[in-house]
C-alpha cells in the first residue's frame, strides 16, 4: 500500500466491500457464471445459491482486494498531500513545506506546490517525473534555479514560477522543454534576460514578465518565439531610450501579426513618463543614429591616426607606440542606422494613396469644368450670331471667329 494513510485504506475497503459495491457485484457475477456453467434448473440453482460455499466468496473478495491494492500502489499519494488518480494530479499547496516530497508518483502529470516555503531546488528533484506536463511553484521563496533543474521534463507544457525571488536565469535553463506553451515569470526580481534563453521554445504561446526590474529588452531574445500569442511586460521600470529602440520595432511587428501585448509604460526620460512605448513616434529616436555615428568616429579616433585607402592598418607615430589595430578592422565605414517601422510604412502608403486619389479627382473635375465651359461659350456665340443682321460688319465677324477659335 506504499505510504498511503490508513484512513484512506479503510475508506476504500468499505467502498469496495459494501453491499452493491464492486466486490459484491464481482461475487454475484461469479455465482451467475457458475450457475450458468452447471446448467441447473431454476429451483436447483436457487438452492445452490443459498448454499454457495464461503470459500468461493472469500476468493472473489481476495481478488477484488488485490486489484484495489495494485491500483493504489500504482499511484501512491505522498503523505499530507491531496491526489487525484483520475487526472494524475498531486497537490501539496499551502502546507508550509520547505522541500518537495521524494515519494511523488513517477506517472504524475500535474504537480502543484503553491504557497509553501520552498527556497532551494536540488538538481535531481524532478529526475523521475518525465511524464510531468504541468508544474506550479508559485508563491515560494526561490531565489535561483539550477541550470539542469528542468532537463528531464521533456513533456512539460506549463511552468508557473510566479511570485518568487528569482533574480537571474541561466541561458540553458529551458533547453530541454521544447513542448512548453505557457511560462509565467511575473513578480520576481529579474533585471535582464540572457540572450538565447527562448531559442528552444518554438511552441511557447503565453509569456508573462510583469512586475520585475526590467529596464530594456533585446529583440533577438524574442525572435525565436514564432508561436507567441500573448506577452505581458507591464509594471517594469522601462527606460525608453536607444537601448529599447530595437525592441520597439519587434513590438510593432508582433502587434501587426496579431499578437497581444499589454502596456509598456515608460519611466524614463521624464518627457515620456507614463506613455506607452508603442505610441512614441520613431522620430523621437533619431538622435540614436547620431550617437552611433559619434561613437564609431570616437572609436576610430582613439585607435590611431586616420587610415588611408592604400593601407589596411594605421601607421605608428614617432613619439611613441600606438595601440595596434587588427588587419580585419582596417577602416570601417560608418553605417547609418535606418529604422524600419511597419506602422510608419503602412501610414506612408495610406497617405500616398489618399493624395493620389485627391489629385485624380481634381483633374477629373477640372476637365469636366473645361468641357462644360467650352460648350456654353459655343452655344452663346451661336445665339449671338443669329441675332446679328445678315449684312453685318466683316470685322466683327472676324473678331468673333477669333474669339471662338481662342475659346476652342
């Protein structure tokens, strides 16, 4: 019976042995089977049933009890935890535990360990839980996670680490969880995300980074998340400067393809405090290109004298030795940053289409007006010509013809 409490054993036995229970039905089935096989008349069968041997009943009850013991040993619940053998769930939440029980069934699919006092996770604590699909360690005191803590959880689809004290994550922490769909890292002390931490999560759909200490993010970290549908990054001290410019481009692309992201409110600088980063125009970051140019020129000035077209490395001065420059560097060209904004490109196309439409409409209106005016003038001159005497002045006729030709 493993480590199951005695009370649960007695309760299960009563359920199986009560009248009408599984064991009683099993015994009745045995009687019916024996009665049919003996092919006795109804009266004889009735008398045989009344004198059914106790030995056969005990054998049926023993087989039923053995099946119960086998089922109970197959999913043995740890002491003081709640278990559900139907969906293979183990719930050890709210018990004030400082360590994870070692007798968790190996076929567990859901393990809940919320609202405890867990502060340290030993490396092999989840090594036998390869079938685990959902893991919730929220509301604990975890401050760090070992690099290979989730290496044996290849079937994990949901990981909840909400409301802990995690300040840093290892780059290879989620390397073996390719089926992960939901990840919650909110309400921790994360100040940055290592580049490449999400490279092995192509199935991730929901990611929460709310209420941390993040000030900037790199778009390269999020580009591998091709299946991401929801991202939460609110309640962080974001600095809307040049370091967040590339991530702004990624956010616009993410929103354009249908992704949902909450408000990324700026904390610094003061003129952008409280504003959503997505609503800040790209013109606010034009100075970043100038800073890049100045920094690149400063680096070139500090490395040595100006380069010439014929030389790939700077020459040394006579006054003293100068720091050497690698031949592969040479005279690098200044590359001006050209931001690409999806929203800005779409706006430009719309504005250009509207302007072209207005110009075409104005041209059609002008052509129609000219035609109407010319027809009215021709009609007016024809009526005027009819009213004049037959023997009129030839000069007047010449002048009228000139006017008509000019109007035409």
